[in-house]
């Protein structure tokens, strides 16, 4: 019953969201574009025109390529870990378990912890090479404790971020599992299909859709990981844990170079859009209704 | 219908599930335990798990060092405020996309989501300058606006997927029976959309409560929420592990308890269309 009147109403209802998001996107972006063409340092009141100088500077900065790589590694590794263990844990929780409610509460808890807190707790209470619990565990097994943030800084960040996002994957995948057709499973069981056959031919295809959702939502948040790096490594040692977001941050607020930071910001925007198109292509296929 | 699980299998899966659950939960549990230790015990390289001298001195120290209640109040106002405004804007939008979709609906949705992929740091300087000129720096209103806008795409998407699954036949039937639009909304649509709206609300409160980037960069003292409160414990100052744990516990307790209590409501609508 899509009359003209309801169509008009529909447009009015959606307008505020679109207008606000457009403003939210265009106004700061336009200003960023403008700043990126200036020699603009917060310590120097004189602004001069720079042309494409800032872009040349930012792109030729060796930290740029490594930050790009770090961003990809961080997003990819966390996605892989959360998807893999998410499926395993969701399958586990789908079984009959004594005290399932409590287990579920424990498993989703990390999702409620703010990134600054989880990063600080991991860094100081767990990963500290002297007093951390992991160091104690290592010594218990006669190993030399790992100095996490010095020896394997990126892995440390990945572990922290993956820990935060695992519950999200579990929740979405578990909800999907519980909607799996029981009769189909029973029928497959009758036909003598083994556990592996049932998993690969029934369960896994059923999880394609929720997995796409997990990948899409997590990528959105993982591309812009900031707080975890800010409170643990500050991007270091060197630039080993500097992702694109952190590189721009340090350019703007630690070196006060607004011009270069703005050029970096615009480059990040372009890259994010490429990632978005790429992602929509892959994930979008699974989301068509 | 449910077949009984054989006992050995029940025991095995339960043991594995509890182990996994405890491992995942452990960092939080450890933080809680450490917050009740003395600083010396907290720093000890041979940790004690239960048999230590329990003390609440860290909570007292954190309480006197910083004005916890003010930070907490800011967090409540900012996360609730931004959520309510975002709901008011996103519910109609999601509604309209779900009930009168056009050729462009999917494109619009994807565009909205793509705005969320931009690193906020790319537009930090302009927002900072605009806020400075508008007098919005270090105000709760300023953070409400930014957080509302930055979470809006997620809200629209979650709500759209929820509304989309509301069967349209029911509406047709109601119309046949002579229901007016008003009655339709009150008796059919509202009850059916409440779970979706509830979980969007919860998710957004959680995201806003835990948001760190804008909170750290746009506030200093008056409007600083708990994420800023905890960041002030980021740099070590002598023995501070137990105090850090106490402060962390205080920062996450409200949202953790809320999340646990509302787990069902949160999960029900959090499928993002993952379940057909």
C-alpha cells in the first residue's frame, strides 16, 4: 500500500538522519581539505599556502607505509582470531551445559569494559614482565617471562583488542546457531552424517551471514582503534604499533602539524572508503535478503 | 523433543565451557581481586589468589584523589543523552527504510555505515576548532552531539534490520479490520518494535559509555566522563597497581552490571539481521 502519501512521509522521516550525517561528514571534511593545503602549525600563528606539499610530506614519510601495514595487520589478525574462536565458543555454548547462564555472563563481560580500562589492566596486571600474572605463569613452567610490549608489541595490542571483541562475535554467532533448524540436523543425523559433515554442510553455511555481520561491524571499529594504543605503547617502540589513526593523532597533537595531519586525515578517509567499498562487495552479497 | 544429553558428555562440555569462560573472564576477576590488595601484595611476583590481606584502602584513596561521582555523573548524562537523541533521529529513519524501501535504501544504509569507518582523528582538528568557537569544548552538550552523530549509523542499521523483520501481513490484516494508523502504531507496531529499540538503546549506551577518543580530546575538567577519569591513571606513579584496579573497577562497574542485567534485551535485537 505504498501510496504517494506514505512515500512522502517516508522521505520526511529519513531526512533528519541523512542531513545530519551529511553535515557531520562534509563540514569537517571540507575544513580538513582546506587545512591540508596550508602550512599550518599550532605553534606558528602564520599560515601560508602549501599546495600539495603536505601530501608529499605525509606520503613520503616512512611511518605512513608502516602505519598502513600495521592497520591491516591489526584488523586482519583480530578478525581472524575473533571469527575462529567465536565459532568454536558459540558451538560450545550451544550445547547443554551446567550453569550455562553464568558461563555466558563471564564470556560477554569483556564487551562492557571500556578500551582504556582493558588496555591498562592487560598492560599492568597481566603483561608486566616482572609482576604480571603472565610472567608468573611463564616462570611456573620454567620459561623466561616475555616482555610483551617490548618484544612483541603488535601481538600484545592484537591480544587486547581481540579479547574485547570476542564476546561480540560469540553473541552474534550464538544467536544464529540457536535459530538453526533442529529438524534438519536430526534428519542429517538419521542419514548417518557425522559431526564433521554436519558442521561443514549445515552449520557453517548457516553461519556465513552472521560471520559477514561480525566482520563488517568489527572492521568499522577496528579501523579506528586508538585508545588501546594511546594508553599502552603510544605507538612504539619506534612506530611498530602506530596505526593510521595514531599516526595522524601524533602528527596533529604531538607535533602540532595540523597541515600534515589534515593531509593524513584525508588520505585515511580515501583509504577508508576504498575499504568500505571492498567490504560491501564481499559482505553485501551475504546480506541480500 | 529435547533429547537427554549423556552424562559423560554433559560433564565434559561443562568443564570445557567453564574453563573457557573463566579464562576469558579472568582479567576482570583479577582486576577485582587486585583492587582489594595492598600495593605491595599487588606488585608481588608470586601472586596470591584469595589468601591475602583484604583491604578497601585503594577505593578510599581513589575516592579522595579524584571526584568519582562527578565523572560518573558526566558519563551517565553523556551516554544517556546521546542515546536518546540518536534514538529520536534513527527510529523514524530506520522505520521509513524498513516499511517503504526504495531502490536507494541499501545504498543509503551503506553510505551511512561508511561514515563510521572514517578515523575520527581525521576530523579532530576541525571539530576542535568549531567547538572552541561555539563554546562547546569541555561541555556535556558537546560530547552528546559528537557521540550521537558518530553512533547514529550503527543505530539506524540495527533498527532497520529489526523493523524489516516485522511481518507486514499483520498490518494489512489490521487495516482490513478497520484499524486507523494511530491504533496500528499503538497496538501492533509499538509492542513489536520495543525489543529492537531496547537493544539499540542498550548497545548505544554501552558504546557511548566506553567511548574514549572524543571524550579524551574534547573534555578537560567539567565534562570529563569516566574514560578520562581512568586515563589519568595511565602513567605509573610508584606502586599504583591496586589503585589502578580500584579505579578501573569503579569505572566499569555501572555498565557491567547494567549489561549483565539487560543481557537478554541486548541480545534479542543485536542480530543485525544475522538471523533470517
